[in-house]
C-alpha cells in the first residue's frame, strides 16, 4: 500500500509543474536560462559560440520521496534560432527526499554528435551519448578537458532541497510546439 501512496504523492507534486508550456513561453525561458548561464560562467559563452547545437531545458522540476522523477521542456537552438522542441524526463528509486528546479544546457560540439541526437526519436543521456558535465572553476572558467568533449552539459540555478548533478539516464523526446 505504501508504494501506491508514494506514487500518488509524486503525481501531486508534478501536477502543477508539468503543464505543457507554449512555444512562446519556452522561447522566453530558453533566452533567460542562457543569460543566467553566461552570467555564471563567461567560459560558457565561448563554448556555446562554438557549439553546433544547443539544447536548453530552462526549468527541470525534480521531486522525490523514495520514488523520484523529473520533467522539463526546452528547445534545440541551431544558429541562434530554436529549431525543435523537446522534453526531458527521468525516474529514480532509492534514498531521496525533496524537490528542486534547475536549468540544463547540453552543447553538441561536433556535427556527428548533433546529427546522432537529431536523428533519434528518443535520446537517452549516457546510452545514446555520454555527456561531460561542466563544472565552474575560479572566475567561471570551465575545465579544459571537459571543453574538448563532443557533448558538454551544464546544470545550474539549483533551487530547492535536493541536489544531483547528473543528466545520465534522462530521456529526451521531441514534442510538437
């Protein structure tokens, strides 16, 4: 009986936050998330300028009470324009308690990594492509080893009580907007 109750609690936690955003809302949130990323790390601006594609999830909601889940909507930017919309979702089991909202940005640094992502109908981080998580050093600079990877991920603006710097296991699926 307890797991069913927990699942219902999880559904209630996400019911207010997982309403589909409109194309206009996503576009605005994407711009705001990129501005926040550049503010936190000047090195991120340089990397995004070199990226072949930028996948931005401005608001990823995560909650858990033994059973956890996360969900967010965002856009793939190529050449400064949003070209397609996606959602990101993940589920987890284990010791967890809390909720958070975060922003995630995934940079496809090579034509090959971007093409592999775009040709999939459901891309899973860690399975379909390994994402090197960038960490901010002194002055917001990014580790040079990370900066040379074909796919680079940023997780920032963590707000809430749960902390988890990973994209691995997240399923990314195209949505119509």
